[in-house]
C-alpha cells in the first residue's frame, strides 16, 4: 500500500489595512492615504475558533501588498490537524487591532479556503490590541513635524509610523485620532 500523505489546509486572506492603499480609515472608509507602503510585506496571525468560541488553532504567515487592489493578500498554511467545519476566524497584524473575519467561515480540510475580505483598524502602536493613552504616548514621543522627536527609539518610530511613509507627523496623529472610535479589537 502507498502511504497517504495528509494535504494541509490553508486560508487565503485579503486584508484592507486602514490608511494603506484605498482602505481609508474609521471616519473615511474608502479614502486612500498611502498607496505605496514602505513595508509591503507583513506578518499576519490567524486564530481559528470553534462553535463554542474556543481557540483551536493559531498560525501565522506573510501577506503582501497588491498595488492593483490595495489589499494585503496571502495564504496561511494551517497544517493538517483542522477538520472540516464552521469556524470563527480572527486575524491580527502589527499596528492593527485584531479583527473578526466577517461571518462564519466554512473551512474544508485539505483545501485552500478563501476568507471574506477583512478591513482592519490602525493605531495599535504597542501591540496590546487596544487603542489608548499608551499608544498615544509613543506616538507623541516620536512626533516630529518641525522639531526633533522628544523621546523615540528606532523601534518606537517604526511602530508610531502608522501610515507607513517613513515619518511620524501630523498624518499619523490625525489618523490615530480618527481610529480612536474603535478602541478594542
């Protein structure tokens, strides 16, 4: 007999990240800001929950900016342990709140499964999955329109540049204020 090698299950993501490409922001959906992000490839973490809302699997992989659509797209390999069924799926990427993929996702084991397009809220500078004063403090420490930043490490500057244009300035500040309407992921 020939041994059967299990085929891995995967999910394909289409992420609209606020302010990058045409995704807009909380106050202005669909209005673009940065069509050429400095970091066109990002790590995305996918969390799969069963019908009892119990986390059953966490996997990560890369998503890449598609300049034609303005979306970040990628395929995440979930391995071979997930069974066919209906799941709740959440996705997280750096600087953005964890977001529920819209609807119940029917995932078929051993196949590539296309998930619904997901729009993600920007501004989670310290990666604690909430927008609050801690994010604001890092942003203001790195803010530098006309004067040098008051208190900014290289890592904080990278995180505070939420519009991904290489500068922490009024555009990042205004975007952060608009995104505050969404305080938790």
